[in-house]
């Protein structure tokens, strides 16, 4: 009976997660074309082109501004959802993507690099507004909790893969098509906007937050496909009564709560670690990494697409095994694999002058980083944020974890080109150290949360 509800949840998650993944990878393929546009526009305006450092700075801002928009969206989503409802907030968020697509699509015609940067920031606001809904927890003991918790990471991988396919030279990878390539985001946003109007508002929102019993009843009847929904209404009313007696903790209260200190630190380590692991550097700058590794330019787009296909497969493996092996093994294995492969990239880049076949080792290491990330670190941190806290502290925990996630995303996207220029092959050792330290922290501190209640998890931390 709950299958239609889960289907709707996955459908909405599919749209927002696909958009997020697409925006992560869409700037990789047309990087040189966008830089050439920036340089030509600057020359027309001021009579001289941009030097390598200013051009790199401007492009790094274009790439990383997406994360700053995501941070703003994640902080605003609570207010929007409370004022406009779940459907209303998602619909307005999708309208923002249409606006962003217009900015990026017409940027070259109007000779405005600023429009590309503004469009990227607006798409980030959409992704930040949707990301806090990716890991809504099911009841403890449900055998679908881990599976559904990792489904958004599969959709993100599909979004990345879609950007890699559309970025092929035979499709939208040519110079004249890059504005259209960036503005493709309007297609899934339009579909999401149309589909949202086919579904009623969230029954839980209508009853618990708006106290609209009649509206919640009609919504449940439509979702469940049966006229008798009184049993579900009574469960929601019981939840409403329990929440009315519960004071929701603020972020400051969460940070000061001694009994939750290790849980809060664990959420911070996992969310910061998943971004500082270097995965965003891989997604944002895959073509540059392969170019430095000596892969022929004609083969780079297809090699990149191959890594996207592998990451989807790796994500599916994690999704279907999480309830068998648990959260900790996926996290530890994923971070260790990423750390080893990051070190492998450094070694292969140092030796490729003497051993030309080492370039293929670099490709294998990039694939290993992506596969390791998608098997666990991509989705488990969001899931564990829900599992480590009760309802009273969960919203504050999402804000802490989400803010660190987006800030670290911005940091990696912005500094990686400069880190690569200054440290060369050794820049990947930074990511190696982060991955191995996070894996060690998970091994020493974080317990297994599979099929455990919050009280059991809290007792283990204590």
C-alpha cells in the first residue's frame, strides 16, 4: 500500500538529484570553450586578454559558485517549505532553474560571462534546497531504509553520466553548443514542474504542520489508491501529538549538547570528508586530469564517459548491498579505496615520463576513486545523519552537515586548479590523507547503525 508513496518520493528525488549530478559534471567538457569565451569577451571590453592566473581564477569561480548557491539554498529550504509547502517549495525551486537556464543559454549572445556565473549560482540554490530532502529516514528496522537512503546517490551518478554523454563531440561538446549544453538543465526542471502539479501536497505536511485533516485525507486517498485511510491519519495524528510536546533544537543547542557531541562530530567529519576526498575535483576537472596524465585529446571524452558508466554500476552495488554489509564497511572500504587511488595517481604521474603505460594507471585510479565514492561515501553520510539523531535534533544536524558539505565543495572546486599548478602530481596526496583519516575515524568512532534504534546508537556512543 505504501508503494505509490515511495514511487512519488523517488520520482521527486530523481529529478532533483539528476539536476545536481548534471550540474556537477556539466562544466567539465566545455571548460576550454568557456575559457576562450571569457578571454575573448575580456579582450573586447578592455582591449587585452586575461593572463593564465586571472583566467583560471574566473573559471574556478564559475565552477565553485554552484556550491555557494547550494549553501544558500540549504539554509533557505526550511523557510520556503514552511511557507509554501513541500510541493510549493519544489515548484519555486524548479522555476529558478528555468531562470538559470536562460541566463546561461543567452550568455554568449549577450557577451556576458557574468550571466554564466549567476546561472551556476542559481542552479546551486535549487540543488541546496532539494538536498536536505534526499535522506528522509524510514522507521528503524525497515529493510528499505538503507536502500532508499542511497537511491539519490544513484540518481546523482546518472546526472553526471548524462552530462558526460551530452558532452561528447558528436553531441553538444562543440564550441558553438556550450551555452545550450549548460542550459539543458531546463528540461528536467520543466518535467519536474509539470509532474509536481499532478500530485497533491504532502499528507504529512498538511496534517502535522497545517492541521488540515480534510486535505491530508484526500491526499492520502490519491497516493494510496484506496478510500479508507483512517488508520494512516491516526498514526499521523499520534506523531503530531508527540511533536507538539517536543522542542526542536537549534544549531547552537545541538553544538552545546554534551550527550550528542560525538554524533555531531561524526556528522561533521563525514560530510566534510566526502567533499574534501577530492571527488569534486574529479567531477569538475576530469578532462584536465586525463590531459595531464597524457591521454590523447581525442580519447578523453570517451574515457570520461566510461568512468561515468562505472560510477553508476558502483552506486548500484552499494545500494543493493548496504542492508547486507552495513554502513561502516561501505564507508571504510570506499574511503580507503579513494585514498589508495589518490596516491596511485601521484605515483603514475611521476613515472609516466619514463613509463608511458602509466597513463592508463592514472585512468584506473580515477575510476577507482569514483567507484569507491559511489559505493558508500556518496550517500551513507546523509543516511547516517538521519540515523544518529532523534527528530528533535535532526533538522539542526542536517544544517550542520549540509553547510559543511557545501562549504567544502566550494573549497575544493575553487582551489584545486591552483593546487594542481603549485603542487603538480603531489596535490592528490592531500586527498589521500583526508580519505585515510576519515576511514580511520569511522573505524575507531562510528558504530554500525543498521537495524539499530536511536537509543541503541546513543548507548554505543556513550
